[in-house]
C-alpha cells in the first residue's frame, strides 16, 4: 500500500433523486421544472449523494484507506449539505456557490431496479475548479471519466491533475461513463476519449459504452480495439459477465445473476471503487492477470451489495466487510 500515498478526483457533485412512481415523463432540465416535478412525487425515495467519479473515488478511499482529495462544488442549499455530509471532511473542503443550485440527477427506476430514464441538471457542479494553492500538488492516482472531459474547463483541470501525477508510479484510473447511448451526439464521447491527457493505466466501462466508442457491436472485438495501450481494461456486460484485457490477453469472469435487485445505479461505482481499492494493495509492477481477476471478484461482491439498496454508497463498515472477507 505504501506505493500509493494519495489520490485525487475532480468531479461533478450531484444529488440523486430516484423515482419509481408515478410513471410520468421526466421534466425539462431546468431547476424550477425539476422542483415542481419532485414536489408531486408520492412516497419519494430519500435523495443521496451521487455523481459517478465522486462515488467511485469515495468508495475507493473508504475501502483502501488511501487518502483522496475530492474537488467538487455545491450550492449553498440543502442538497449541498446532503452531498457534503455524505462525503465527509476527509476528502477536503467543498467549494460552495452562494447563489448557485447544487446539481441534481433524477432517475426513473423500473420495477426491476433498472434505469428507464434520467435527466441531469449540473448547476454549481460545472463550476468546480482546483484552487491555485493546490495546482502543483502531486498525486499518485487520479480518477476521471468521459463525462467530465466533455466540459472544456473541467478537462483543463483534469489535465493539470494528470500532468502532476507522480512520475514513474502515477496512475490514471479512467471510466467510460458518459459514453452511453443517451448522448445527443456520440461523437462528443469519442472526442472526449481522444482528449485524455495520458493513456490510462486502467479503465472500466460496459459493453454499451464500448460499442458506442468503437462502433463495434462484437463484445470481444470492442474489448481488443478500445484503448489498446491501456494495461488493464475491464468491461461489464448486461449478459452478466465481465471481460478483462490485461496486457493484451483476455480473461472472462462469469457473474451469477443477482437474485435481489432494488437499484442498479451504484453498481458500476462500487465495482470500480472496490476493484481499484483491492489492486492498490500491491505495487503496480506486481499486478498479474490472476490478481486483477481476484480484485474484480471483490468488486463484484461490492456491486452485489450496492444493488440491494437505494443508497448511492455503501457505508464504510459495509465496504470493510468486503475487504476482510476471505
């Protein structure tokens, strides 16, 4: 663990509102329309801290105990307090926009816990920066994803973090979230991927994202074509299997179909966060195919726990139980 001293992530801070009933069309992506819509939801699910990179980085840190700096911005409102309290002070102080709304994501869930529709209103989240006093901070791991890189200002900040990665052992842990089929222009995702300031050492995604980025519907071909210089690429699939490419070789990891699914939205965050947390127990140079497979198995266990709750993040105790499980 001594090899990885500190991690960082610049991310969208969002509060998730998950809706199961009524089955009505989601509102326009405006705060006033969203507030009106949510006010009329019967038996609402309690809102939770969200955002793909934010969730992944906090889950990773709580599981691995690697100190992690989270750069995020919220509004001076009740949602901002929900996000900050859920994240905690260990990740650094939040940036607070006095006259801004905290970003929200409204997710319509099916009876089987799948996402049927969603809208995101970023609000204060899009104005996050890295303070001048921290712009030269050296980190060992940086987390990012396609969605963050689609915003030019945020892309510049991420590039700064990546540029400052500790040379020789620094690691970019990347996720393909933001490349899903709901994008108005899938080319934006491809452009964002091409703008990555460094080849990721490890990347996570799913079969839909990989197909949209490569144009290849064959899962194996997409696995081989995507980010060919990345040492570890892990793709999940709706077919309940995981495909791993490690140093050019492929590994198939079967996954048992979940018997209890309440909400799938946190599964990918937990899978990546815990898999990464398990891998950093070992020096990057010591990683092997078996070790990656073993780490992914822990990630699967975390994802299985996440889909049994509407909370976006498992508790530290729940994550630690996974880490100590034999």
